[in-house]
């Protein structure tokens, strides 16, 4: 079993990449709007391609990295970061999940996923936003061909022959960014997507998620939990430093009430779902809340535009798929663009961009359907559905090929895996 690593110390402001003086005009091969985890993964994946890259981020580097959030980080996401050469910075500061337990509320049957089911060193990982961002920001600072525009506001955008030109306002002044391809990596409310007129399909769930970081009395033993209650799933993600993050899903009104409970009452309600396996719990961060929705864009590309991550899709947090889908988007788009660049093709053409769309849109539909189905089946208390899902849990426990298939789907190893992930797996084998 993998030992739990010490708590990661966040970098000081002096450690973040400092914005370099920018020219009044900047011509690049790819302009990425959004400097979060997905946008920076794409930038780093293109760093050795010989292309000029711009990253346009609305916040300062420190603010972009300061989000208090942790993620269930999949095996394929880890392979991608290994392939990018970032695992030495990230690996010591994440938590290996030596076991993932899946259960239906207080029903006694528990499905246990183990590393031996896939022959890997972990089932999943617990990764904090600041750890991922520190590694990515450090990496882009080492590439002279990546231009990092922070505290930048995207202004007017217009087409100019084979390029798109955008006015970007920065603290140093306005920059005209000229590129054959703009990539929207700016999240669920993507302004670039909205300007493009790309439509989407989906719905908001009647639920919101409450998150908080806790310190349990006893070791979490690197075990992650996903428990399905009628009101919504409840996840416990182990973190370094003997901490855990909970993701507590409940109907909107209930989640709002939970968020505003006094701390003692909050912990009492939390412990009812958390269980007593780790002893007494201490809250380390104030709870935060976010609504959940399913969204899939009608298309991921237009001439001179591609969408990645939450700008293209979003899903219920059950199973921890959201960020991992975005990281695979970034790796896939980088692979498509690098090949096209080597073949001297127009990076912003539909001929090139549809290769990315065909690759990722269908695979993302599978994950969106999977997470939506899980949520609906486990929230339904009709007797035939209860019998069906508990039969499914039995099958997952006793039919190893079925368990492996489910694990491959959840860990991103089902479908077409980006080359950089294969490379990462080979590097550490």
C-alpha cells in the first residue's frame, strides 16, 4: 500500500509566474482563453511542438491557483501529467486511493475497487487544485514560446483572412492577439462559447453540492467512499496530511440549509452520512456550495474555434469525472494540433478541428450518460429499481470482467487514449 504523503505547502506569491512585458501585437499559432487546469494542460502539451502559444487568463496567476478545491484524479489524467514530465512535482503531493468503496446508502453490500483489479499502483488519486496549478504554472514559465497574459480581459474579436484577431486588455496595456485558432478553456460560463453562438443540450439537476475539508481523528487509510443516498451521492476523498474532502449532494433547498448551519450542527448532520470509521471529525475549511448540471455542446468546433473542458461539457460530480474529461480533451486537442502543425495544415480549419471533435465528443457523451444514469438509478426508491441496482452491485463485486470494464470507464482507460498518456505510462513502468 502507498503511504500517505505530507500536506502540500502552497507556493508563495513570489513563486508564481510573473507576467512579462507584452508587445502591443502578438501573433501566435494557438490562443487559449482560460488559464485553469485544462487550459494550462493544453499549453504545456503544446510547449515542445514548436508553435507559439498564448494563454489569456482573467485572474492573476496567484488567484487562478488559489481555489480551495480537491479532485478525484484518474489514472489517465495521471498518465498525461507523467507524459508532460510533471509527475515529480505532483506525485509527492497527492494521495493514492488504495481502495474505493461504492455503496447504496445503508445497504450492507459494499463494492470494493482495488489497484489489483487493474494492475496499477492506485485506483484513483486525490489531487488539490493548488498542487496541479503550481506544477502547470511552473512548466509554462519554462517555455519561451508560451506567452502568459494574466489579469487579461478579452475584448472585441473579429476575423481577418486566415486569422482571428482579439483585443486583450492587460495591466500593461492593450494587446492585439492574432491566431488561426482560439481555444475556449474558460469554464461553464464560457464567454468565448457564448460569442460563437454554439448551442448546448442539458439540464440542471434539482441538487447542489456542498464541499468541505475535514481532519478525521483516525487515518483515512487511503480509502475513498462513494455512498448513494436517496437525496444524492455523498463522496469522501482522502487527501495528503490525513485530511479528507467531502462532496455532499442534496436537493437545492436542503443544500442551502446545510451550508448555513452553525458548525456544530453542520458536523452532526455530516457525521450521519460520513460514518464513524475515522472517529471524530474536525472541519478545516468553511463549506462551499455549487449547483450541478449536465451540459453537452451541440458541437465542439467552428472554423478557428475549439472548446475544451467545462466550456464544452459538464456533468454531475458523481464518480469524479468532470476535470478528468477536460484533461483528456486538452491532451487529445494537443495531439491533433501537433500532428496538423507537422503536416503544415491550417490549425483553425474544420478539417483539422473535426478530428478532435470526433474523438472527444462521443467519448464524453458516454461519460455524461454514465454519470447521469448513476444519479438517477441510485436516487430512485421504486422497488424494481432498488432490486435492479443492488443486483448490479452484486455483479460488480463478483464478476471481475464487469468490474474491470467499469474501472476502465471511470479511470479514462476505455476508448482512445491520448499518445501522451501512453508515453507517461511507459516512462514510469
